[in-house]
């Protein structure tokens, strides 16, 4: 017997055990008992059957990561709104497609990260051992995306009404919001398959990151990383960013992909604050609605109550008004500037000041970068 045969047999046995355990647990669930009173998810009224014989029972198949299982579920029929629902499915958040929540996460991940729904279906078949059509991947991914959009819009409405509350009882100690704008390629969406009228559209993204707090005020890295002081690498980085900003998105992407990679030099380990939890919001809408999305997510995460908080951006002229409206007092009126964009401007200033004099330009650039990295003196910050 080969190792592959042994491995396949071991997986079959453990998968069978997992399916049996799932079926046993579902059969013992309280809401699988027809005698439990539940509220109708449509009208909210109570629905109860006094005896098990009154309940309608049916066997349902459900695909899980360990294969298909079957379980018995009780149906409820609401006499007021005349709708049939299944309490066990509702509580366990089992959709109508017949997939477990973990399997839906995999389908959603493949549907959003692969280049097409066809590629997502193929990847799920090979890597997830889940035969699924491209159309089914599309329907599930779009349904989940629409649900997330509705949740986001509901949070924004609550934020505007002043009723949105933090999700957690204790706020984070250190919180940062990173804002950026980019480009995303779209096509004409007329319901037909294929790519027609491809075009680029502005996108806006907000990243919400919490960090562990430090017990002292010492700078864990007082000097810039070595890669920021390496002229060939800095020049290559600035050239790549200039291509992206000055050319069409398609040509810029091709130029960057065809250029050498910016290598990062090895440095001694730095005791940086640990990254804890990250969430994000993104949209194709303009700045004003995006600002409310960012504010709602910051409220939900408890960022407004954080001991230390900052907004970091690329210096775009749309970020300042957003910060002034939703995050006054955070770091500065216009928000923090991420160092990579600042580095590009410092490099351009140094080379312009000493055009044709590489050594002098390099010395000026190093002085500017080191001073910018250190920031203003503590007295000026206060």
C-alpha cells in the first residue's frame, strides 16, 4: 500500500467520524425539538406546537468541509403571515444553498480573490475538494456581498442618527486608521457574460488597525530603515511610484511589473508594537459617503475612545476635509502622512536642489529623511 493510499484512507475515516459527530450534535439541539416556542422571523409573533406530532419534520442535506451530512429539522408555519421557516437553520445561520458557514467562507474567499468565478470554481474543486459551478460561486458571492453592503449601510444610518454603539465593552489602547485611494478595473455591467467596455474607476479604502501599547515613550526605531537610505533602491521605488501616478493605470501596472523588485535589506529585530486586529471598508462612492463609512466603522470598533489614535493618509487633498469632519483632534487637522509618500517628495527635492551632483543630493536626502523620520521635538508636538 502506497503512502497516498494510506493518506486517502485515513482522511476517509476521519471525515466519516466528523460527519457522524455533526449529525449527532444537530439531533440533540434544542431547536430541533418541535415543542420549543420560537418567534417568527417575518412578523415576530410567537409560534409554538404543543405536541411533536403537530410539527412538520423533514430531512435536509448539508455540505460541510467533511462531506455531506443529513439532519432532521422541524418546520414552523406562522398562522399570521403564513410563512414556513426552520428555527434550527435560522439560529445556525444556514442559508438556502445547502452549505455550512465555513464552506460558505471558502466559496466567498475564492469568489472575491480569484480572477473570475470560473477560476474560483476550479480552485475550490482542486484545493477544497468541492465540486461547484462558476454560476453557483457567483450567486453565493454576490448574495454575501449584498448582505455585507446592507449591514454597512445600516451602520452608516445608525451613525448619522447617533444610535451606533461600540461593539466591544473595552476600547483599544492604540488605534490607527489608514486611508488611501486607488484604481480598480471595471466592465460594463449589463447582465451579459464577457468583458465589454473595460474602464478604470476610483476606489477608496480605509484600514482599521489596533496595536499593542508600549510601556514607555522610547522610540523603537530612531533611525529610518536601511532600505530608505539605500540610493539605488530609493531611486527605483520613486520611479515605480512616479509611473503609477503619471501614466494610465494599465501602462503603469505593466511598467511596475516589469521592473526589478525593491529588495528589503535585513536589519536587526526592532521591538515594534504588535498588530492586533484589522478590519477594512472600501467603496467606489465619493468622499462624503466614504467618510461616513469610515466614521461608522471607527465607532463600531471603539476607536474614538482609544487612548492613542491617528489617521494616516497619502496627503491627498480629499483626506484633510474628511479628517476635520469626522476625526477632529486626531494627530493633526489633516491627519498623518504615511512615510513612503513623504520619502518620494524628499528624494525629488534633494535631486532638484543638487541636479548633476549625486553625492551632495544624497547627503541632503539623508538629512531630510532622518529628520522627517524623527519627527518634531516633543515640545513642538505638544
